[in-house]
């Protein structure tokens, strides 16, 4: 037998030490993983282990100027069955069939299917859900959920917008104020095993949802409703493609009504109106049609403004001093610019007329001359001063920008046509916003709907302030413009909008759609009242009317009628207009 | 008992009838095995309940039977004079080589690898047998070459003896091969007084590994799946759906443990998320349920066991017994180190079970046999003292 030697024993101690050092460093590594990296791995594994069920947050309500609810939530129920928990399948089938009015065969299939959770029906009215809950059947679950609901169906559809399946805004104010309205979804976290089966006795982690904030807007349901009726009537009478009406407060930019008929039903936004059948349409075609149906022409589309634009040309020329109200012009029925002969609406010509009369007659040669007096550079600088090339900043998505010649490409012909509102395009909203500033004393406004955001329990979260815009015109010229435009309605081309006892300013327009000569027109009227201190300004466009298409003939009277009905509601009083006429002269 | 020892007993300690077993080692083994069974139950009950018609005890029952048999075997072995192994070494050594080669061709194929012999309900892994055989063989050889131990030649002899056992095992199963290599290295390190050459060769070996990886040589040597595991080792989360899957799931478990753990039985990862949770990865479940504190206690228990081995080895006068203890000690220590290193992603993933705790019949049987041998060696100390 051999004896182990000292160096052997030393070796053992070294080996043992190595082992212990190795184990200790592994413990260090463990401590690092378990303490320092614990959160990191926990977060990753939490995702893996838990099944998340969302609890939808209630979306904020939208109120109009009177506090009327125009967009809200409806509680709906989802009825589902949990196979493992059902005790009396026959009773369950019987109750669900009768309450939900479903075929027995269909329900039986779902009830007898071996799944963790089988949904029987969604979007069930709350009253029915409550009734089913009262049966207290084991294994039947009634989960409440929210669905966006618009009490007025199609009212201001293109303004309000609607929400999608995840309760997210899709168009309109619902998109623009998404962050305020949407709220924060809650969650129910349940532990599951690798096969996805919920672990029975594990505690549920519940995170309560936070309801969205309420939005208060300046739109007035009563005015909107009436304007929609009026617009619809005209559209039918004139067999027009579309009629738009925009009413706002020219002093602060609050929009009272924005109508684009035909509107669509917000509670069924994916149902195409004006189309008999969707058979044979590809998904893309269908989507294009939907997008067209949802389009808000007042802000999303540009058009040639025509004679209404003379307000802007006039204001620029007066401000620049290149013309005065009493300057006289001569109209032979046309005006030659370079090699082009541009016609006046009145082929025989207006003869000799003052600037004011030229405006009342909507005489093209007058405004061509005024425009030429301004010249390209000065005209263009007024374009910028009047912010015509900028977006208005309205609180709706998808605002279109003005399409305008570049100054370097603008010759005299272009300048001449621009002077009376042709050869460029703006949105009705942009046009009306600039005119608001011209008639309100010269201050630019931001057109808007949103007034205030309040929390679900009524606390003010945010007052939506809109900075007072720049001064774009002198008070004096603004007053002159008001007076001239008042005369357009009281005596000139817009007299069909005249209402006995009220002082109304306005301007008509009839623009031929491109390509010229196709006989398609947009007839329009812009009006405001009271003429000396406007509280309301509006524009109406009739797209492709059949038959008579003059703005002064078909748009002006409708706007007049609309004004006549809403002035008392708005508290705009009758005034004596005669005195003011006297001051002008 | 050999006559010679009995005589010595009578001569040196006439008052004492018989020596006692090393009870502290037995205590540690019992503690570890019971703790292992408890954790095994905790780990497997959820999955068993689903897989075996509500029988949550399915796996742990089997392991309890294995462990009990193994424990009895340990007690029997502890009564067998370890000197007999000197004589049987020349029989079991060729047997281990033959079994190692046979399993490559006739073993039961699992996941494309043949590592097991299947005899009805009993599976037997020749690698486990090879480890024990190597320990006994190397102890015998060093004992035989005792007088030449200071020469380099002995190291050469040891290498030549180890290779035939090592090669078939490493072909079948890289991790068992590494363990065998580790055991041989440790035993040679102790037996030889040329300590420096080991430090040098370990340094060179590690350098060669890094070099081999950097130059792409390693890719040619290793199988594709082994290479993938190395890539997964660097960034397991990036490979979490493929080769890093098990590692990442293990890390989830460890990370979830924190300082105090989720509590006994509260593991989530055991619910089907962590593959081989009852086997190679059981340590991560221990971490998840008992936290860092639990992990430290388990490691401490192992350190105690290794400490016991050291005490026994140092006190053994007989060189053969000494070498046996060294071999067994390094076997258990290497397996422990590798297992914890794999679980913590300190080294690339390779299947090594945790001694006394992981599920497995042949593993626990051979471990108990080894403990029995150590107990018998320790017994002589008492006689000598």
C-alpha cells in the first residue's frame, strides 16, 4: 500500500479552492442575474406569461355650443360561454337562443365546442345583456363594452367623424382630438401556462381604464340642422352634386355650422350611400368610394373662387391706394390684356361705372384694371399678407392648401384672371377666413370648432385658445369693404339675399369648372351680417347645379333665407340700413 | 472486509469494534436528495397533472424509487472494501470502452443522438458507467505507477489510458466528454507533482479555443447544432425562438426569482415554458421559487459536500483511496459547475444534469455508488486514527 504525499494533499486543497472559487463566481453571476437583471427578465417573461384582456376606456363625449350631446358612447354587451364552467348546457342554449334570437343549431355548436371561451354574440343591447345576466347561468359571461354612438346620425358627419373598431378616430374631430378623447384602456392580466390555459387560482391583475375627456365645440346643432335642411333642399331642387354651407363668427373664428350634403350616417359609416349595390366592386374601389363619401369639401377640396375673390382684390387695391371708391372705369363688355380678350359677364358691357358700382355689378374689366394697377409683386405680397397661401389652421385633419401661380410665372394675363378669382384654387374655408378678417376690422382669425376640453367629471382640462391673428388690413379699409359689400346685397348682384330690416353684406360668384365650356358651374354666395359689425359670416357653394347657375340667382336667396331664420336665434337685431347708405355716399 | 485491515483494527484499536460511517457526508447526501425530490415534485407536478391524467406525482414517484434503490446500493457499496476496485479495474475498463462504442450504433435514438441503452423499462447511459470506470482506472494506474509519479511519462500514460474511454463518449455526447476530460485532468493534476504544466496547458487550451473560434476552425470541428449553441450563448435573447430558447426561458425563471423567489411551488416557468425543467434546467426553477437565498443554500450544501471530500482525501493515508475520492469529488464538482454555468448562460448550453437533484435514474445510481465508495474510504481513516 502506498501513502499519499504532502504534495498530493496540497493539490487537493488547491483543487478544492478552485472549485469553491468557481462556485462563488457563479453565485456572483446568479446575483447579477437575479437582482440587477431581474426587472429586465421579469418584464420579458410577464409578456409571455400573462394573457391580457383589454377593458375599453370610455371615449370622451362631444358637446355642441348649447351643451347638447352630439357624440357619445353606448354600452353594448358581448355574450360568451366558457365550456369548463357550464353546468346546464341545455338551459344555456335555450336561454341564449330566445334572448339573442339566434338559431338553436348555431348556439348549440358554440356551446358544445371545447374551447376556453367562445363568443356567442357581440354588440348586444345592454338591456338584453342585463336580462341574460339575471338568469345567473354558470359559464355564461356578459362583458360590457363601449361603442361610439352619434345621436343625430348624419348631423355634421364630415365634421365630427367616427371611430373604428379599436375606438380610434378615423376622420374629422374624432381624429383631431384623438388624444383628448380616447382615454386610457384598462387591462385584466391573467396568468397562463405555456399552452395558454389560464391558471385557476392565480390572482388577476386589474388596471382600471381611464375615461377620455369631453370636447366642447362651437358648432350649434340647431343651426347645423337648419343649414343641412336648406342645403339638402337646394341640392334636390337644383339636382346638384353637392351643396356646402359654412357659417362662422368672423370676429373669433368659431364655426357654427359646416354642412356638406350629402352627409352620411355616422352610426353606419361603412355603408355607402348613393350607391345601389356594392356587388362587383373591389375592396379598393369600395374604399375609394367611402373616402369620397367621407370627404369634407369645405376644407379638403380647393376650387376656383370666382367673383367672391373680388372682395380680396378690392381690399388689396384700396389698402394700397391704387384705387378709390369713386374712381371711374369703363366697361365695353371685355378687356384686352396683352393678346387676350377677357370678357365680362355682361357681354354688352356695364359702360361707365365707379369702383363701388363695378363691385356691385361684379364687373370683370373693372377688377382686371384694378389688378393690373397693383401689379404682380404688390398683388402677390397681399396674397401673403392675407395669408391666402397658408393653411387656416382649422382643427380638422386634411386641410388643403391654395394652388396658386408662382410669382415668376405670373404674367399680366394670369394677374388679370386672378383679379376676378380665376386660374387658381382655394378652399372655401380659406376664402371665408380671409374675408372674415377683411370685414371684421382687419384681424386674421383661426377658424375652429374646439372650445374647451373637460374631464369626464366636468373639470376643465384645457381651454382651447386661439391666438389673435395678425392685422392684415386697416380698420378704415375694412369699414369701406363692409359698406361696399352691404351695397352688393342691398342694391347689387347679391340682392336676392336681402332680408327686410337687416343690413347684410355679401358677394356672389359663379365659377365655371374646368375644363371650360363643359357647362358645369359652381354657384356661390358669401354673406355676413350685421354689415356694420359682422357677427356671422357664411359661404355657400352649389356644385354643378342643373338649369340656372348664377350664384346671385340660386345661392344668394338660399343664404338669405338661412340668415332670416337664424338671425333671431342668434339675437342679431334688425337695423336701419338707409342711414349707412347715406354715409357711404 | 479484508483480513489485513481487520487484523490492524485489532492491533491498533482493540477497544473499538467497528468504524462508523462518515455521517456528515451521509447527512448532506440525504439532505440534497430529499431537497432534490421536493424540487422535482414542485417542478413536474403541474405538467404531470396534465400529461398523466391528474397524477401530479408521476415523475417524482419514479425518481423516489430510483433514489431509494440507489441509496440502498450506496449503503451496500460503503460496506465493500474499496481495494477490490484495484483488481476489477482491468475488467471494467475494456467493458466501458466497448459499451461506449456499442451505444453509438445500437443505442436508443433520442433527438438524433444515440446515448442510451434501453432494456425494457430501464434505460442505461454508458457515459455514467464510463465516468466511474475512468475514476477507478486512473486511481489504479496512478497507484501502480506510484514510484514514477514525479515523471512526465506518467502524464503521458494517463492520457493514453483516458483516450479510449473519452473518444466514444465525446462522440455521443459532448458534455459527458467534457466531464470525463475534466475528471482525468483533475486526477492527473493531483497525482503528478508537475503542477505548473497544468496551469500552462489550461491557459494554452483556452487560448486555442478562442483562436479556433476566431479563425473559424471551431466551426469545422464542431457539429452545426453545437456551433449554433455558441452563437446563442453570446446573445440568447436574439436566438430566443431557436437555439437560445431554453437558455432564455431559464433566464426568465432565474430573473423572476429575485432575492427571495416566488415561493415554493409558485414557479411559472415550470408550467410548460421551460424545456427540460426537471432535468438540466432544474436549478433555474430552484432560483425562481426560492430566489437567490435558496440558490446560495443549495450551492453551500454542495460546497459542504466537497469540503467533506477534501477532508476525507487529506486524511486518507492510502494513495489509491485518496485518488478515488479525488476522482469522485472532481466528477461531482465539475458537473455542478457546468450545470450552474449553463443555467446562468455563463458557458454555451450543453446538457449537464445537477447531481442528486436532476431527474434521472442512472445518474443518481452512479452518484450513490460513488458516495458509497467515498464512505468506504472514509471508514479506513477512522481505523487508522
